[in-house]
């Protein structure tokens, strides 16, 4: 192991005077935040880039939409199921090992995919390995590391990292389409693989002992108002709020990802040029930042439940606009869809997370929340795979959009009827 416990390493850092002063701690905390933001951009962008590769790969091999979408569904299933394990490995081995494994998995996965000839090879590489790699550089390790530096200001830091999801989509989706147009999808995957492996060297050279230590002004602080509610995972699973939050994550992800996996292909089929389709969906990354900040701001102004319900209403409006696009493909409707649907992708995550932290506060809240968040990964997988099956069965998108709409409504219902979520 290359890291000690936070208390031990913070003592060493303080002894050396590196982060002993408030100014030094702030500087290092900002560096850690920048690192987590960069890794989140990379992870989310590479994970969602498959929406651009979907059409050229399926055309190369003549696969059905359900077959090729199964790759994307495996990505988010693997990412969700890996999350609890990532947290345990982070506590045991530290951030250096976790992040390095993530980049190694991503690099190897894309290099394998560049030479893949069979569906199972894509499912193994782009599905399982990319999904696990994204989890290793994603929200779980970032939240643990940032918690050691930002303490009570962790929600603000996490909102910055959550906004990286939008940055990753905006940066890598249009770039992927440009590379595919110029060098083909195989060479593009090869470039992605070498880039991920190339980032391993600078990553390993970072001062990880210092980063893992945490701020002495945070790790030594004890909150006199903190009350451990004594929740265990088994106890939480017996409470209706646990399954309400799980189902919210699950059904919302089913609805959003049944569409997200096929949006670029949908827009191309509706008559938009491939680069315009990829760029338009890439701009969802921009509006996601504003949507996330806006919903979080509304949480403090009008309350959590009204803010969450408003976000669902905007998502539903976006789905309706997407349905209209196949009959009237124009920039106005396309912009409305990107703004409404794109801005709400993940915008409920911080609020649902905060709700879980409030209800199940205590020493095991991380384990409980990590288990609840499996619902999101499972829903993303089920949604994208089901969307592919529905498209193949109906040879169109109307039934798919109806399925997505119904799933989003089901995700909203717990905030309407469950007492613990209505307060």
C-alpha cells in the first residue's frame, strides 16, 4: 500500500509544513479539485462517447440495434455495480492505486476494441472494462478524496465535479465524430487507448501522499452537532426510504438512458448530418452545468421536493420535443430538446444524494448510499438495452419514447407519495 490512514498522513503533511497553514491547504485543495474534475471529464466523456460509435460500428458488422446497445448497457451496469468495491479499495490502498487502475483499464479496453471482430469482444472491452474503468476514476473515489479537503464545503466541490459530466460530453462527443469521419472508428479507439495509457505517467508522478493526507483543518475537525443515527445497511434496507430512493435512481435512469444511448442515431435518422447530431448532443454537456446549478439553487429557494418535481417536468418536456423532431426536424425543436432533456441529465443526482445522506446519516452512510446508487447503474443498463430491443421490435422510435416517458414518471412518483421524501 502506498497510503496510510488520513490521520497518519495528515500528521506527516502537517509536520513537513506543506499543508499546515490555511493558505497551503486551500492551494492543495484546489489542485485536488482540478484533478478530480479532469478525471471526471475523462471518465464521463469516454463512457458516453459510445453513443457516437454506435451507428458506424453497427453498420460495419450489420448488427441489430439491441445487440450493439448491449455494449453501452454493460458499461453503466458495470460502473454501477463496481461503485461499492471502489470505495473499499480506496480505503484500503489509497487514491493512487484506484485512479491508476482506472486509466489502465480504459487504455487497455480501447486498444482491444480497436481490433475487435465479434460482439462479445466489444461487450468485454467497451462494456465491462470501460464501465469498471469509469467507476475507478468517477464520483465515488472523487467524493472520498474531496471530502478530506473540503469537509463541510463538500457539496460545493461535488457540484463542480458533477458539472464535469457535461464537460466530458461536450468535449469528447464532437471530437469523436470528427476523428471517426477522418480516420475511422477503429483508429479513433486506438487513439483513445494510447491517450489513456499516456496519462498514467503524469498521474503516477503526482504527490499522492500529500493528496491522500487531507487538510489538517478538515480531518482533525470534529462536528459537535453530528449525531450518528446508528444505521446499518441491513437496517436501511428495511426502511421504505431506501427502496424509494433506489427506485427513483432506477426508473429515472431507465427513462433517460433508453433515449441517451440512441440520441445521435435518432437525430441522424431524423435528417440531421452526423457531425451536427453529435455536436448538438455534445452541447447537452453545457446546459447540464446550468441545469445542475439551477436545480441546486432552487433547492435552497423553494425546497427539495418542488425542485425535484420541476426537474422531472422539464425532462418530460424534452422527451415530447424529441418525439416531435422526427416529424419536424428543425433547429428550434432541436435546441429545445437539448436544453430541456440535456440540462436535467444527472441534475437530480446531488439532491437525491443529499436526501440519502440526511435520512441515513451515520458512519455507514457511504456504504448505504453506494448500495442505493447501484439503482442508477442498473437502471442505465436496463434502459439502454431495453431501448435497443424496442427499436428493433418496432423499427421506429415512438414506442421507445413512450417507454422512456413512462419510466421517467415512475422515477418521479416516490417524491409524490413517500412520506420521507415529501418532507
